[in-house]
């Protein structure tokens, strides 16, 4: 069997380390470039986060206003329904007390 000398083994290990280091650097560069291009495309563009924040605030204000109006309408509907029931009870009581026309 041929044995590998210490120098040759050391060179092989160094080559493997440099190879994997290079692969890691290339992979890190690819991911970094991907994140950067994603930021440019979706984070900072015309429809990016910076430009959409003011729109989001106005839309949230409109949604809050609409929700408040809905709550007001629901409460008015509830009060109106209670008053209608009271009127119907009074009308039924009045009809029961009044003699039927002959």
C-alpha cells in the first residue's frame, strides 16, 4: 500500500478547506444578492414599503371610521327595534281594551 506523506495530506486538507470556504462564500453572495434585489424590487420600489406606509395609515383611519359608523348603526337599530316592540305591545293592549266595532 502506498501511504500518503504528511505534506501531501496537509495539502489535501487545505485544498478541501479552501474549496468549501469558496463554496460558502459564493452561496453567501448569492443569498445576499437575492435579499438585496428583493429589497429593491419590493421594499424600496414605487409600490414598496416606504411608499405604502402613508397609504396604509389613511386606509386604517378609514376602516376605523367605518367600524365606528357600523357600531353606531347597530346601536340605533337595536334602540329602534326595542321602541317598535314597545309600540306593538301598546297597540295590542289598546286593541284588547277597546271594544270591537259592530
